[in-house]
């Protein structure tokens, strides 16, 4: 699977650097290490937009197949995709506006409501965390993009972006789920996917998506020596990752056929279904 990010840092003398990417950060909880041998011309400058894949290196996830992120204009000229602070703009019809790569508009970003005028029905949202690498300035939104009737300045939200007439607009704005308020609560779901080599996967289910608005990421270390199979029923709690998004913890696997607990010490009065 390919990802898009930016070179966060690169030490030419030591021959390695880091790539910043929202999607991989949500999976691994850190920037992705990259060796110069994986870079075009064995070098890169901070802020350079890149496309890459992830492999499991000797010390964890590592970028591979790194190449400069480009897009083809109608006139046939290939130019870099513009990302990050100071690089997230391009000229459109003589005006400067934010530029989105084709896959960036599909991502969900985190931020806070900066302002909202209920009478006029519009406001601005400020990106937070690693979303700042892609959206370095406040983004306009209309009331019609809200999933709730009202929002207040300082409220944490999730949102997507789309090109508007005057630049980026925030759309599909939802209140950020407070994972901290779910401490001690148990949830049920089904293993949707698991990469045994990388030791991470996702939990899904109608109740999971309804509660969290997405599938929930989990790391294999939460299962000890157990290797989950797609379709296994799982009971879990949640914690908050560095981006404030839910991540499954304290997992207990149940057979998709017999509902017998894999982990010792897990007891239930009756089986459950999802």
C-alpha cells in the first residue's frame, strides 16, 4: 500500500531521515524512518513531498520505494504535489490557493473550531497535530458541513477537505470522540484485517463504526503470542493515540465458531454476538 507524506528531516552525513505522514502516524504512532538508499539520488530536503511504501526494518517500520510526489497538469507538465508549511500553495487562475493531492481529499484530519458565526452560518477550523503538515492555515466551513446543529470555538473535531471557489473548505465535520471518557469501558467487534509481519490490524463491526466513526486500529503486542484471524470476535478497551484517536487495547480474542476465550482468565456468564 502506498502513502503520501513529506520529508520531515534528513541527515546527509548519517544517511537517514524521517518522513511525516498522517496515515502512517495513526498506524505506528511515529514518523517513518528512511535510509538514503531508499531515496532518489540518495538525498532529500526537508519539506519535500514524497510517495512511499512501508516495510518492516530491523528496528521497526521503514520507508521504501520513495519517490517525489508529482501531479500532471492539463498542459502535460509534471510538477511536485505541494504539501506542508510554506509549500502547500499553488497558482490557480492567477490566485494563490491550497493544493490537494488526489488522495489527500479522502483523508480525515483533526482540529479545533476557531470560530463560528451562527447567524451567518459559517466559521473556520484550525488543523492540529500532524494535520498541520498538510493544512497549515485555518480552513473555512459552512453550517451545511456540520454533523451537529452547533459548534463552539475550541471544540475538537474531525473533518475532511475539498476545493472551494476561494480555496480549501472543511467538510464532513464531526465532533471528536473523547476517548478519555471511555476509560474502563469494554467494546465488542470483529477482526477486519491483520498483518502478521507488521503486527497490526483493524477491528470493525456495526457497533464499532457507530461508536467511533471508523474501524479501530490495534497492535499485535496487545495479544501476546496469539495471532488473530480475520473474523475472530474480539473484546477490547480503548486508549488514545498521540493524535487523540481511539486505539484498541487489552484485547481478548474469541473463536468465530465456538466463542471460547483464547486468553486465560477471561470469563463470561454467557456468550455474546456481534
